[in-house]
DNA sequence: AATTTGGGTTAAATCGATTTAGGTAGTTTA
DNA sequence: TAAACTACCTAAATCGATTTAACCCAAATT
C-alpha cells in the first residue's frame, strides 16, 4: 500500500514547518500573517503531491469526528429505512457521516451499541430506543452527550425528542372504524409492550372506543414478540378463525404487523373488508396496491428526520446538550382505502 | 462534559507506566512478564475508575478503525435495505461498524463518498457502484484498498465482487412469458443504462425472445432516469395506453420499477394480467399481496451480504487485496404469481 | 542607539493510545 | 567478585494532524 503523503512531507519538501502548512490548509494563514507567496507555494505543493489531510488524525486532535450514530430496531423496516435515508442526506449536506445500528428490540444490544459508538467518539446520536425508561438517556443528558430520541418517548425524559401524535392517530383510526359501523375490534400490537408508540396507539384506540362504550376483550388484544411476528400472528389468527371468533375490524400497530395480518387473513380466505376490516398505523407505498388496498395512519418520516437532525446539530454546535431540550410532536393523517370500508 | 479517564490516569494513580497498563488491557501482560499481582492492581483500578479505552485513539495508533463503508444508490430501496441490514449484522458480529451512504446514482457523489470514507480511514468498502467502468476500482485494487463490489459488475474488473445471475434471471422471465403465450413485450429499465445489472437483464430477456424470433421495438424499450422513475413511467404508460399500443407483457428491471408500473397501470384501469402481464426482477414481500400478486425474479440478498462481507474480511485480514480476487455469482429463482399468468 | 512594532514563521505540546528497545535490581552462575 | 541471567517494568517514539506561545529580523519610533 503506497504510503500516503502527510503534512510533514509537504512541510519538509518545502522547507517550512508543519504548523505553517496546517494553517494554510485550515484557512487560518491570513489571520496568522502568512505571506501570500508562501501560501501559494504550499497550495501548489499540496496539489503536486496530491496531499489529502488524514481526517481521522484531524478528528483525533480536534476531538470531533463528524460522525453521528443512528440506532433503530431494524433498518430494513421501511419506516426506519426511510428515516435513515433522510437523516443520511441531512448529515451528508452538513459534513457528517452516519453509522447505523439495528437492535432487534434487544435492550442489551442497544446499550452495547451506544457504548461502542461513544467509545468511537461519535459526535451525536439519533435513536429510537427499545428501553423501558429514561434513566440511561437522562444520564446521557447529564453527561452532555448530544442525542435525540425519535419515534419513541419516555416519561420524565430530559432528552430532546421527536415523535408523532400516536394517540391522535389511533383515535383517527378508531373514529373511522366506528363511523363505518363496525362493532367489534381487535388490536395487533408488538411486545415488549413498554414501547411508547405501542402503548399510546393502544390507548388512543381503546379510549376512543371506550367513549362509544365499546370494550376490547383480552382475546382480541394481540401482542406479538418482535422476532416472531409473522409466525405468531399466523397461529393466533388461525385459532380465532377456527373458533369463528374473528372481530369485525383489526387495528395493526405498525407496517410489519399490517403486512403480516394481510398475508395471513388472505391465506385463511378471510375477505377484507367484508369479513374483517383492517387499518394499520404507518403507511407505506405498497398499501396503495395491495389487494385490497390498505387504510393506514401516515407518519411524516421526512419531518421526523429533519427535526431530529436539526435538534442534534444544535446540541453538537452548542457544545453540549443544554438544559431545556426541545420536544417535537408531529401530526399524522389517516389514509382511507378499501380495507376499512364497510360493505 | 465530565472528563473521561484515560490510560494516563490509571497509570498515575497506580504509580506505574502507561505502557504497563496498556499491556494489561491488551492481554499482552503475561507475554511481557508482568506479575500477576500488578495485573490485578491494574484491573482493579480500571474497574474502580470505570476506565473505557478510547477506541478512536487506539484506532489512530494501530491504523485500523474497525469500520467499513457501504455505498449503494439508495438505502431506502428494499433490496439495499435488506442487504444493509445483513451486512450490519455480519459486521457487528465481527466487531465492525458500518457507515452507509446513498449515491442516488450520482457518480460524482459516489466518488466523493469513497474519498471521504477513505480519508476517514475505513478498513474496507462494500459498494454497488454507479460508475461506468472499472478504472477507479482497479486503482483501488492497486492501492491495496480492501473492497468488494456487489450487485453490479464491470468488464476488466480486478476487484472482488458478488453479483447474481442477472442474465439467467431475465431468461427465466422471458421463457416463462413465452410459455404463457404472450407475444409482445416491453422492458422497463433504468438509466444510466451502463449499469451492468440493467444491461444483463435486458440482454438476457431480449436474447431469449430473440431465439423465439421475437423482437422488442424501440418504443417498448423504456428507460427511466433514476430520479424521476415514477413520473416518467406515468407519462410513458399513459401515452402508450392512449395510442392503444401497450404490449401484452412487461418485464420490469427492479422492484421500484415493478411497483411504479403496477401503480400506473392500475390507475389507467389496465387489467393485470388480462390486458398486460407483468413480471419484475427482484422480489419483495409485498408482491405476494398486491392486486394482483406479482411474479418476480428473487435475489438471494442474504447470500449476497454474506459473501460480500466474507470476501471483504479476507482482504482486510490479509493486509491487502491480493492479486486474484474472487468473483461470486449467485443463482436467482423465479416466483410465478398472478400477474404473469395468461387468461 | 535603544526600543518598539509587527510581519512572517516555527518549536513544541497535545490528543490517547500502542509498541519496542531498553533499564534496574536482585539472584544465580562461573 | 564479576558476569550472566531473570523477572518486572518503563522511557520514549509513534500515529498525523492542530494550536499556541514564542522567536527572528527588519523597519519604524523614540
């Protein structure tokens, strides 16, 4: 591997000091009164030897890596993939690079990842956490480590955070289903059930039904472990179907659950929405083209990314996470398609 | 921000040298005859002060960052999202971290990204390149920089690479459509058209049709610019539809093109497959649930990731990209669903 | 003539680790 | 008793940059 040319090489071959070269590179030459002629000589030599500053060494010295971390449960989930893409764009436009980690909802893994990223000296972190309380992040805040929580939130949280109106979205779904005249409902959720988005969506849905004096019996409150969504849902739906106990409508709490639900109902030859109506939280493009097309609560992924990155950058540039951290809650909307229209 | 404890702090508070502490940390103490007792003292102190080695500083010193880059055209594309996820897992299991970049098929951006990542001293790179020749990568090979090209390939390529049998996959699609009895065909491709996957898929398709004495007229060879797939395809399909010139079957060259095609045909009330049949390269879960379900050529994303990471790790561990680089071509399969079944 | 001024430049410390060629002191060997 | 050996440990260089306090010299001022 050909040896890279370093700042010393430039300095030596020119008979000047490394300091001088560094000053020129960093546009501090004028401020230090380096003569125009010398500056030109340096710049020419840099071009001649094709010198590229070692960003790693620079980062080491100045204590800033221009790298941020993004931790989510699964980067191949469309929701997070979109957010990742947007954040990557914002990062790139601001001279940052993104390291992405998937936790599989595994808290230990998540903590290890945060630790590793911090040991690697990332400048900040954007995370959709799987943890069940804010302790860890409050410590991060106290340590002044720039970070923004997205998607999921905690009570007593000091950290900056960006989320959507999960409660309101679920209410929209419930109101819509009630208006359509459905009268029995199931919720398909995800465990671990401490996840705020899940909790809020369930609450928004059940509260709204409650106001209409509709309760959801336990057998229709379905919670599936993250790593076996598909298989478990298959079992549960099959068993309900066998017993003729399917509800009139199902509210699925994220795009994976919606897809899986669609798949297994179809497999059971259950007609949607004639036999069972479906509406999901989180809209993705394909729901427009599934059979039937699927109603969903749409989340503004681009706004989430934008706000999160903005908040992170503020913290990084302020040198620390300062006291009052912004908490941003974004609105959602409902997209009504075939799957939830009463026949 | 509380000051981190460094190796010097440990050394000082113990009255020993930094070297000794470092040796203990790196399990080289025994080899250097450091007494068991001293080792224990060091380890105890490390625990007491909660010392965490600065991985960044270590990387700087040893010249290895344990970070790899992954560059693709768009990380939110399902195909790449899956690959990214798998690579991330392999990386994590091997103590590596992944920096992800999306190029939007922009060659200049891609080069800038490679340069940035190299300046940041990543240990290796996995890339699905948008470039139109192998020069840049051959230079990378000569410089001994570990890298693996995935998905797309080049002629005269010295770099390690993992791809799928695009030609064969396209042949499968063509054979299937012919067997179904369709007799006029369109191909929906992506520009820039130098991309190897696109070229090979087109060739595999047209060659196979050619053997059956079927030609594709220019108006049915549709090539769409990456950043305006959806809009352009809408126009093209509308115009063909208006003129009553839609083919009997369409072969779409990636999952985005397939989705977009589905969307716009549906919008035009064109029945699939009665009016126009569709089969796409690259299968994604949703194609099983779209209306109609969509036939596709499935790519083994997990194998791609696995092989790519394996090849990269080999290069990294060998210290250099050695002469003969492995070239892996993986098989694809055809999944036949409703959209390509003749009525 | 002595002092100040300032333009142009550099030496050296620094970031936090790793690595290697020694050093020291005590014990054994010749 | 001197040399050799052993067991333990350390000094200092190093990675490639940035940063700061000083330095030198010539011109201007007093």
